C-alpha cells in the first residue's frame, strides 16, 4: 500500500469510527441543563419582565390621575401646566398663551407644584 492510500484509509476510519464512539453512550435528559434553564428563566423574570410590568402599571396610574393644574414633563422634555384633560388628550400650557395638545401617553412624569416658576 502506498502512503497516500494509508492516509486515505486512516482519514476514512476516523470519519466513520469517531461518530460511532460518540453515539455509543447517548446522554439522557440532563438535570443540570434543566436546572440552569429554570434559573435563567427566573433571572429574566426578576430582572427584565417584572420591572417593566411595574413601570407600565405606574405610568397607567399616572395617566389616569392627571388633572387640571398639574405640572408635567412630556417624553420630548417639554415642561408645562395642564389646562384641560380629556379621555385621550391633555392640553398643556408651555408658555403664556401658548398651548399644545398632547396624547396622555406622552406625559412622562408629574412635577411638584411650583417647579416651573422656580426654573
């Protein structure tokens, strides 16, 4: 046999025999992998899902409790005082005789009374 033929046979043998060894002892369902999956799901819940739900609930309460005279900050960074509230919209006075109509969703936070005058 030539050297090329031997190396070809060796390559063929390793290609066919190695997977057979790997398949000879199939791994059963691992308890460690399952535990790690459950731990990762718990971590995702407490660090990602739960805080987002809490923020959404707080924002919903904020939108429901908006009233005339509240000083607010919009998501665009505009400071103003609410002059009118409807079901879906608020009218915010941002300067003397300058009012804008916004969706309630765009209100980011309410400010303590007197904040706008102190700025």
